[in-house]
C-alpha cells in the first residue's frame, strides 16, 4: 500500500511578485525530487478558486499575498519545495538571474534597445 501524496501550502503576506517570476518559481519547484504539482500565484479570488478546483486546497489569502501550494510524494519533498520557495521569495537576490554579474537590469524599452540594438 502506497502513502497518499502530501499537500502543503504557504502564504507570504504582502509579497507581491510579477506573474512571470511566479511561473518560473513554480517550474523550478516542480523539478524537485518527489514533487508532483506546484502552483505559485498571487492570492486573487480567481487564483484561489483555481487552487481549490485543482485539489491543492482552500487558502485564506489576499490579492497582495503570494500563495505557494505543493503536492508531493511525501511531506519531506513538499516541505523542501516550500523552503526553497520561501527562500526565493524572501530573498529575490538569491533567485536565478543574469549569469553576468556586471549586467544591470534595464528599466525601459528604450534602454533595452540601446543595450542590444
């Protein structure tokens, strides 16, 4: 008889992140050993409804909160994913970024075109 998957959730209050960054983090977490499904989203009503509909549970969160939900083969794998998510979200500097430390982020389309015509 196999154990049931474990679902764990984390809510980080007032931790707005861009949806592209959240998608990248969700993809990173999904690649961890033992992790089956992940969702990293802002706590909007629509996103919370999708979490509940997908079987990742009901979460109390506001639209400015980041919600991380993980279903994994066991509690250790799920907790490892939440720990990594917490680290990435609390310390964005520790998140994967440009490989050249001399690169500065561009702040406008004009600056991007000037940097790489």
